[in-house]
C-alpha cells in the first residue's frame, strides 16, 4: 500500500487530502474510509485544545 497525505493552509484551517494506492482487494474501500475517519478523530482529540466553559 502507498498513502500520500497533502496538507495545505487555507483560510480558517488546513486542507487535508489523502490518496491511497495499492490497497489489497481483501480490504473493502469502505473499511479504509472508516479507518481514516477514526484516525482523524483521534488526531483531532490529540491536537485540538480543550477550552473549558466559562
């Protein structure tokens, strides 16, 4: 498998583009999508500040 990740600064944040190549046929594309979604949620939890209310 080969994964290319591109990050670009955009107003208000960062544009993220992920390209996947050479994924084995045994791995459904939907599972790849779900796996990336989970990974990105975990990354957000790690890097986004927790701002307390009040």
